[in-house]
């Protein structure tokens, strides 16, 4: 189990500069470079590549949602694919049957997913570890079946699903649909990441981490453990659900079979590969699950999943703390090089 | 008398933290040696270092042979039995199964049965509770069981980690009396780590004093008992 | 009424398979506190080996024994070559490795053996001698085989020295090492044994659902649920859990919701039970001292 103390759970995007021996801090510089690169994307890449970048950002939001629950709160969920599907279908149904504009569906999706997460989380989080994993996994498995069910077909379009229209750039801007969508998603991702970072530094974040580390002590200190757990689940569901909505808009299509159990498992992989309990890791993890399967496909047409599995296992050997954990370890080693080893008592 | 166990400049680590800073001590063949010290002095770490349960450096010789690079299982096979702090009871197994686990290294069934009889001789209470689940035994009984489990190995050296911990004085006396008997009858050397200084000095021949990871004093038990500094700091008078 | 009894019998037979795989899961959990999510895929792969041997003309009993031996060796090898070198890593990283093993073994099986459904023979006669149609020959045979495996396992763990050492290693590795028990070897043996038991489950389920790489996916989920229902630290609870799950699944599928939703319904019921008894029906309530 993660033993990161609260302080080191701070994400790498920190406003307070950390001075290295050289006297300047690298974090704002890295952040600035990242922002510039992100803004340049729609103008240097082809439409298809832009679309992939958009999907990566969307996946990153979903992975961040899961990471809040798993990394910061220490609760294992194998069912976030269901929340992704929920957000996607809320958007699709509202657009198709309610005539909503795509952007208007987002607040509704956020509220619905939050409510679902909160209400599911309250009783479910009585379960610990593997028991919770099973409960959430049950959710993930039930989702495609429920979506295909006859009773819901008039709304969900059954197996066929629902096709949507891709949003065009407004005000006659000289942007393709993909470019416009990318910028929108980028702005949303930036906003959501910032909110997450702010939340996790604040009271809720500290309470969440306290519960992960020492639930009994946290409760004894006056933290309302069920409430915080349910809130964390709710917010986690909100993030992943909104990602699902954005995903539906970006792919312009929802169908039950795209939301099988592997979506949930891939999100978990993204969390672990990126780095548990980190915000920046969500981007790395999303990139991993977005691109490595394609790489695997290119290496071997006949057994691409085996190659992907090989990558996965290799990753866990080389960086069990995830990518961000690896980077932090490396930086710490650089910083303490030359210092004498600590003496214990 | 030849030393059964010799430790030279032994350091021990929990991860990057160094808890033993190069200690030296000896256990004489057939004798009882005690290591004393306050909480956090490094007593348990010393025994763990001997058994190979923590990362250690330095020289450890057992009957002349260097064992500081050996695995725990190998060290046990060489004849060192360790009664760990907290007793290490296999709580879901019966008393008898606990003893059989202790006898894992014995090849002969007869030796195992004889061993069990001997243990029940030392601790009749265990015979009464033979088929009882070990987790339901009282603290004192679990300590007796832990010692018996170690003795089933037929060791040459017995390491004991704070056997008096959490026990009532009468039980402590009973256990320490048996230890004296075991030492005499079976010729087993004993290295005893204790916070209960009075009892330890009563039982032991030799004593070493540990303070924050280093040995600061050593001598015969009598010398330490008569030492005024020890009396003031550890015995309170 | 008669058909209800038939459904019950089928449920018990499938339940025996879930119990078997669930037992394998619990055995590994007890010694390592990890759930081997790849247990089903390992069983499937072993069953494919049996398929090959049968195709090459070996009699069933020989193919079966070689398959069990293969399962044992494969389990032992995976523990030694993949899990052991991993060392001390966070729990979730181990889960990801298991996911990797799951996907990898599944993909490998598809690549080597193909994705088509293969009929797999049952070693038991179609009809039970005596002529009853309450339960098929294979169903009865399955229950008998699984009970036999469990009896042998119980006897092994309870009455042999190695069995004792394995139990001790799972319960308290430090005390076991101090007694000279080679704990890491015991761990690998435990994995081998679990894989062997899993292979039995695979051999028993293949005649029912046809052999193909995705054969064990559903079985694993039910086995996992069964293990949790019975209390994850209780191997015999997993057996009881398996039987209960098998019956619920069958009855739910036949009388309530049909095959598509029966998995969801069964899981919902199980989660409901877990909410009332969070440690499972027969699980030990762990009292943690703060």
C-alpha cells in the first residue's frame, strides 16, 4: 500500500517554486513548456492525430477521476467504465432526445454522475479492498447488459447505440471540428486538473488521504469518514463521467459494446502506470493506454494483446510506483547525491 | 571457554536507517548471556541481525563458522533457534501443530515424539492444551509454547527476545526457572534479550549493555548487579 | 418441481466448478494476500494442453494426469519467474501484473490454439447409471471429482509434513523461517498446487461451455465472488460460496432474468450479502488493534 506522506502527494504542478542547488526551479518552466506544446498541437498535427490527442486528454480526465479514489483515498474501483458510460449516455440521450446543445449536457452529466457516485459510494465503501473491487466490477460487467436491455431501448438505441453530430467551430472561426474540439477539451482538462489540484490540497484532500492512511485515527479526529468517502467517490465519478460525455461528443457515437469491462481495467492500468496519488501521472497513464496498444499492434499483428501485456508487466518491474514515482525517485536521488547517509537511532 | 557466538562490528539496517552501529559481543559455550537496554536500544534488532531477518554487515561467527551472509532458514538449520518478540505463535494451528512446525528440521519421527514429551515435561500446561488452538492460549502459555517450539529444533543456541514481556511475575519466574533447567540439562546456550534487568541478571552469567545501537558496558552478571550506575539507571535504587 | 430439482442439480454441478477455482484463489490469497486474477486463464491454457494430448491419441486419464502436472509446473514457474523477482511493490502494481498475465496468457492461447470453439470430451458417461434424468453423468462426475480433489487436498494439508509447512508459511512466514522452513519454496509449491486445482476446474467446465480462450472469464468472476462470499481467508468457505453461487446463477438465469442478465443479478445479490456481512458469510472478522 502506498506510504506516501501527505507532503509528497503534492503534484508536480506546484505554484511554490522548489529551489534546487542551482537556485532556480524547474516546475514552472516545465509547466510552461507543456502548455505551449499543448496549444501548438492543433496547428501542427493532422486532423486524425489531433483527434488522438483529444482522446488522450479525455482519458486523462477519466484516469484522474479514478486516481482520486484509488490513489488518494485508497479505495479500489474496478467499475469506473460504468461511470464513463453513464456520462456518455447522458450526453447522447440529451442531445438525441432532448435537443440539448453538446455543451449544455456537460453540467447535467456532471451532476448526474456525481449523484450516482455519491449514492453508490456511501454504502459500497463499507466494503474493503477486494470486496469493493468485486462490487464495482459487478457494476462494470452489468453496464453493457443493462444498456442493451429491451426496456431501455427507446432511450439508449439498444445494441445499435446513438449517433451524434460532431460540433463545429462557432462564430465562423477558421478551425476544423477536430481542432475546435481539441481546444475545448484542452480548456476543460486544464480547468478540471486545476480544480483537482486545489481540492486535494484543501480540507477534503487532506481528509481523503488521512482516511487512506489511518481510517480509525481519522475518524477519531472528527473526520466524518463515510461522508468523505462518498464525496470522494462522487467527485471521482463526476470526473470520469464528464470524460465520458466528452468522449461521446468527440467520437460522435455511443454503443453498449464499447463500454465493456476492459474500459474499467484500462483506467486502472492508466492510474498505476502513471503513478498512484499523482495528478500529473494521469496524463502519462492516459497516453500509455491510448498509444501502447497501437504500438503493440504494429509489433505483432497476430497477438498484439500479448505484446501489450508484456509492456504492462515490464512497466511494473521497472517502475512499480508508476511513471511519476520513477521521476520523483530519480530527482530525489539527484538531490541527495553527495549527502551522507542518514543515521538512525 | 570457547565462544559459541561472536559478533564483531555488526551493523543492522531497516531500509536506509541504521539501528545497530557496530556492536561487539560474545556468548560463551553452554552459558547464559543477556543483552540489556532500554526501549529502542537495538536489542531486538540484534537478535534479528543474528537470525538474518534484517540487513546486516559485520562479522558473526557461530561455532567458528561465519554466518553473517546466510539465510534465516540456513541459520536455523545450523542450530540457532530464535524465540521472536511477540512470541510468533501460529495462532490458527493447535499447540501440537505448533510444536511439529518447530520440529520441521528433524528427520526422525521418534525424535519428534520424544521432543514433544520433553516439552510437556517442562510445561505441563501445554500438554493439557495439546489440541487447543494456539491463539486461544494465554500470554504466558504462548510464551511457553514459543520456547518449546524453538527447543524442538534441538538447537545449540537459543535466542530469546523479551520473554517476560506482558507477563505476570509468577509466570515470569516459572519460565525463567525452566530456562535455567533447559540450559543445564540440554546444554543449550542462551542469549537473552530483556528489559526486565533484575530477572535477567539473576539468570545470566554474562551481560552486555546496549544504548542506542552500541554496546556501552559488559561484564559478569554479578559485576553489573553490583554496579551502582546500573542500579540507579535501570533498577531504580 | 422436477425441473426445479434438475436446475438445482445443474447449479450444484457448476457450483462445484466455481468452488474448485475459488479454492485455488483462496489458497494463493492466504499465503500472499493477492488475488491471482490470471487463475482462470492458467486453467484454460492447461485445458488446451489436455485438448492437444487428446488429439494426439492419448487416453483421457493419461492426458488428464499430464495436464495436472503441467498446471502444477506452470504455476510454480510463474511464481518463481514473474512474482518472486517483482519483490516488494505496491499492491496495485501487483494487480496490474496479474492483469498483464491475464491478457498475455489469453492472447497466447488465442495465437497458439486459435479462437474457434472446440468441443471437449467428458470422461463420464452421458447418463448416470441407474437411469435418472435428474442429473447428467457429467454433472454428477464433476461433483464427485471436485469433492475428491478437496478431500485429497485437505488430507495433504492436514496430515503431511509438507502440508503443515505450507500452512505455517502462509500463516506466519517469519516464524516458519525461524523454524528452518524454506518459506519461498513453500510459496511456489502453493502456487503450483493452486494451478493444479484450477486445471481440474478447466477440465470439468470445458465439456459444458466448449473450449476457447475466453472460456474461463465468467467462471473466474463467479469463483472470485464465491471466494468473497465464503470469506476470503476461508478455503472451505469458498467451497460453500461456490455451491451457493452456482445455484443462484442457475436459478436466476432460468426463472428470473435470462442468460444475459444472470451474471449481473448474481453479483448484485452477492454484493448485497457482503454489505450485510462485509467479511463474507464464513469469513473471520479481523479485529485490528490500532
